[in-house]
């Protein structure tokens, strides 16, 4: 009969040392060839089944089902874990409804490694235990709890054998083979068959465990790689905690976990957690890590702390037992997040049951913690760099905006300073500059005499809108915001015009339509004030993509308003000054004309007196008369100078060019000045190359010659004077007057030709300081130029260069 159709019950051999009252001696008998054949077939079939799967639980279940009912009436397979925990993983019974009773036995009293005999003995020593015969009175000694006796009776047990499962020098578990029929005994052949079967099962289980370990190692490696890749993309500490929690820690089987950061002050900050309520997480926030002995220990040793149960943690936790029990009584793991410089935080894990931590699991969790620590370090560095970058960007942006404001103020100030005579052009230019740099729209409104605001300048980045803006303001009047700013004298700033428009700003439909058309995001209105008076307002508006106006722009616009106010006041003063100058010049012109009449009459009277003088009276009166004539002539010259100044100022200096010889004009002037040079003690040397023909105003040219010769006689008294006239080119002639007098200092030269300017004391030399000014105006009117070279104590050289033709009038 084959093993499949007529199974032979075989009970296997056991070692001595069973429970009291149990015979542990196997029955020795000789097997028949048929029995040996059935056993070999059985082993062959077992080998096929045990090698068919690499899942060790499946292997053990197949083992239990294989031996029932061939080798036993029922079978139980228990596995020993690394932490000493015994788990019943497979069971089989010839009556399937009783399989649950086999598991109930284990549940009522889980096997351990300390009890004598039976399953505990096998798991502890790795040696098989045989129970050749079990009687009713022996049952209580085989179990440790009364409830198990009844279960044993229902299962049935008359003999049994517990065989170890061993692999790589360690006990993996045990197989319990039990017969329920009385009268059967274990033979040596049965023992050898059981040993061979369990050897093959152990090998198959060990291979399955190796495969599972390899698969788990690969899974851990893949998970670690995935977590590492995800951590490399985490830019903040919170992102690091999120990756670590969701992709790493949840897969460990822990029921609770937390990633806690330790800041530079040593205080805790919960970055992420799972399984904890918010109140529990907040209870640790801000507390110092050093107040918890377990954290202090982990920081000091810079290594993970493993606790198989709550009882192991209590002595070093630093927390009340009740608080820890509320989180569970299972195992704990605290892994420091260690970098080269310091411990940056902790990973805290809690399991629901007590357990030990295999080496591979410890290494995996420590690798996770190491990767997380490096990621936190990178996140901190990245955060620092990002913060510095943001500060630098902000500083650059602030600097750029400040530079923009500065250039705007400089450009506006330049325009305000250069065009005092055209205020409206200046304000329009300022508005254009504002609308092209710091704003989208700029309005400048000035107050009229009646207090009404009038828009004198409007500029938009889209110049086509300028006319629309002016037309709308002309029709609707100034914006209420501008009117309010003008009346209060305080700036108005609307950072969000859309929100403000939803409120009450007293806007008319026309004003609202204007703002809707312009679409400003921000508005700023500043008053133009000076000496307690408000002269007007300046309005700025910005639209996207123009940057919004900020508080710094308020200060900028207030500064611009001050400069505009000063410019307006200066323009007013300039206009008043121009009017005063025109009035003065007109007065001088009228006064000069009026003075000419009595002077002319006085000259005639002097001539009549000279003709009627007799010989006796001439001797007495002639010196005084000559002095009077010279004074009248001097007064006439001064009046002529004043008249010429007024003509120049009023633009009425006229020229009447005629053909003449410059050389002859010089000779005539020197001849007329002979008495002046004689009184000054100066000899005159002429150097004239002829002819020096040209078209010049004879009277004005003579006026220039007389002024230069008079200066040479006045400031070079007692020393020779050299006068030279020559041609420099076909179209240009040169006249120079050189004296060896007191000279002029270098710092006085630039202002020598100015109006009423003098390089010497008027007490000693007199005069109005107008001769050189008038001479320069005449020379430039004739298209020439006049220059001077001088050094103190060495005299001066005045040089006039004139083109041979002149346009005729100025």
C-alpha cells in the first residue's frame, strides 16, 4: 500500500528528559522493504512540496499538511523570532474543524524558552523531545494552565514528538507531531524519517528566510534610495521631515513617530509627526532637549537608543509613567540626527508591542537618520543661502529703486535749475521724467489766484493719453484726493486704489471713468508748499507692470515737491529781478539821454569862454578851464558807458560797418590820446603793417581802441606802451596793446570783462568797471574776440582779433 492510500502511523524517537511519567524510549523494530519504500516515496514528495515555494510561512503550512495524517493525527509548527518571541505559524488536523483548537492552545499560554520539557525544551536546546505514551493522568503536567487541559482532551494526545527546525547553527522553530490513538509507539526508523523530514523542512525554511531577508534588504535599499532621492529635493526642514515621515518612518511598522529639530539654543521644535495628537506634539515645543535624560544621553553618545519595551525606557525618559503609557507600552527607538558639527534633532519612534530590533533594522533606521541629518544640514545651509540671497536681492532692489529715485530727483532738479524763465516747460519736463521712470502717470497742478487748481503738466507713459487726461480734468475739475491734499497740506497715499475706490472718496462719475481708463494700482499726492503757503499738488500713479509706489516714494516726492516749490519761488524772484533789470536799463537809457543834453551845452559854454578870454585873464583862467573841460569829458565818457550798457542789456547795440583801415584808426586814436600818455609819462611805440582794410563800425572800433589805450596809460603809468596791428590771415586781423604796469592776478582774470568788475581798488584808480565789458560786447558784436594775458608786476597784453567783414547790427 502506498503512503498516499494506506498511511502508516509512525511516531518518532525522542531524547531523554521528557516530563515525569512519560516513556521517552523509542520502540526498536525492523522495517519491511515495503515500509522503507513508502517512507522514501514520502520523503520524495515532501522534498517536492517543500521546495515549491520561497515563502517560509507557506513552506511551514505545507509541512503541517504533509504530515497529517501520514505521520500524525495533528501537527503544529512554531517559529522562534530574533527577540525570543514564539509564534505558531502553521497547524493541521485530520479533522479540519479542530485546527482552531491547536491555535487556541498557543493563545492560552504562548510557548516560552524557560519552561522544562516539551516545546520549550526543543526551542531552547535544539534537541528533539519524544513522548512515547501520554496517559490521562499525565495531561496536567504537560500544560501550565488548567484551560489548556480541556483543549488537549478535545484535540486528543496519546503520543508525540517535537522536532527542532534548525538552520545556520541556530534554532528556527519546532514541529510538534501528535497521535491521538492509543497503542502506537515511536520506532527508531520513525525517528530517522522525522529527522530527515525536519532537516529538509529546515533547509527549505532557511532558504525561504534567506530569500525573504534578501528581498527585505532589497526593499530597504530601494526605500532608502527613494528616501535619499526625495530628501535631496527637500529645500526646508519641514520638507525633510515630511519626506522622512511619509516615505521612511511609516514603513517601519511604528504606530507613532516624530521628527524633532534642536535649534541653536538647544530647544525642541517638532517638524513633523504621525500617530500623535496635536496637543502631545505641542507639549514638547520650545522645551530644552537637555531636560530629558534620554535625549541628553543620545546627544552625548551621538548614537541611537533602543528600548524593547516601556519598562526599559522609564528609568531614563525623564517623563511621568502615565504620559508614556498613554503613548503605548511597546518598544521605542530614539535616533539622533547627527552631523559633523552637532546633533540637529531626533527621530522618535513608538511601537504598540514590545519587541527587539534586529541588526538589519537598526542599520536601516540609522541610515535613514543619517540621511535625514545630512538633508537637514543641507536645508539649513540652503535656507541660509536663500535668506542671504533674498536679503541681497532685496538690497539690490532697494538700491535699484533708490538709484532710480536719485536719478529722477537729479534730472528733475537739473530741469528746475536750468529753466527759471520757463516754468511750465520745466514742470512738463519733470512730469515726463516721472512718468518714464518712477510712475506711470504724473500730474502737476498749481493754484490760481482764486484758489482753484489748474493742471499745468500731465504726462503718461502712453503719450496718446495726455490729451484725454487734460480734457477730463478740465471738464471735471481736480481729483477729490488732490483737492484734499491741497487743502490739508498733507500727502495722501493709496497703496491699493481699487480697494479705496470701493469706499467713499467723493468721486464723480467722470473722475471714476478717468481712473478706470488709467487703471492706477497706487496713487500718491504731495503738496507743493513754501513759506507756509500751498502752491499746488503733484500726483503720481502707477499701473502694472510698473512697480507699485512705496513709502520710500512718499519721501522722494515730498523732496521733489520742496524743490518744485523752491523753483517756483526762484522763478518768481527771477521774473521780478528781470523786470527790475529792464526797468533799471530803461532808466539808465533815459537818464543817459537826459544827461547828454546839459553836458553838450556845458561843452559849448566852455568853448565860448575860451574864445572870449583876453590875454591877461587867459593866463589865470586857462588852467582851471582845461581842468573843467577834462572833467566834462570824463563825465561824458561815463554817461556814454552807461548808455552803452543799457543798450547792450536791452539788445539795442547797433553797428554801422564801413570800409576803413585799422592801422590808420590806431594812429588816429593814439594821436588823440597823446595828451593822456604825456600826463601818464608813457611813451607809445606803434608797430603797424599796412594796409589792414576791413569793414567795421568806425565809432565803435574807436571806442574799443580808446578804452584799451586808456587802461594802458592808467595802469602802466611811467612805462612804455606798445601798440601792434597786423594781419593774422586773409580774413583776420590782430590788434594788441601792451603795457608794463602793475599787471593782473590770475584769479582776477576770469572776471575782468564782467559788468562793473574791477581788478584794482576803485579808490586809487576810479572808474565804473564798464570799459572792458563794453569793449568785449562791441568786439563780439563785430564777430571777433578779445583776450588778456597778464602777470602781477609785469604788465598786461590785451589782444583783439577781428574778421575783416562784419554783419552790421546786434
